[in-house]
C-alpha cells in the first residue's frame, strides 16, 4: 500500500460497521481530521494500529485509542480518502506538480 512509508494493510472488516486497519511503527495519527464524506456512498472508518484483544474485540488506552483517525467512502469495493487529510494526520508532506501532473508524498 504505502510500503515506502512503512504503512501496511492490516485488516478490513465489512458489514454494518466497516473499517480498515492500517499498520505502522513509524506513524501516530493526530486525530484532527474530520473528513467530509460524499453522501450516497457507504462510509468506512480508517484506523492505524487498532488494538484488539485475543478475541478480536477492540481495546484501547491513551496511547492507542480505539477511535478511527479519519473516515473514507467505499466505491466499487475500494476505500477512498482525502489524501490531503491522510497526509496531514500522519505528518507526510504533500506537493502537487502541475507540469506533470502528479502528487508527490514526501516523508
């Protein structure tokens, strides 16, 4: 997924309360994003290192809260997020080069 940044896909759960859990030893979200979501699409919570116990039940503390750090939407079985919010949450620099056009993520 974001292998150069040390972010890996941990788990996806569908159903009534879908979520994606990303895994990383390098990042800790700021829990600032309140991403606007496009109405009419199913939503999904995005977690980073979501703590679970041996039964798969979410547990948390001050260092690893259970809350998602941002939201996304599901379109054609793919999770979409606002990349600017994602980068801001994790302290990843984002630049846009209109001459190519391309978005560059810098860590």
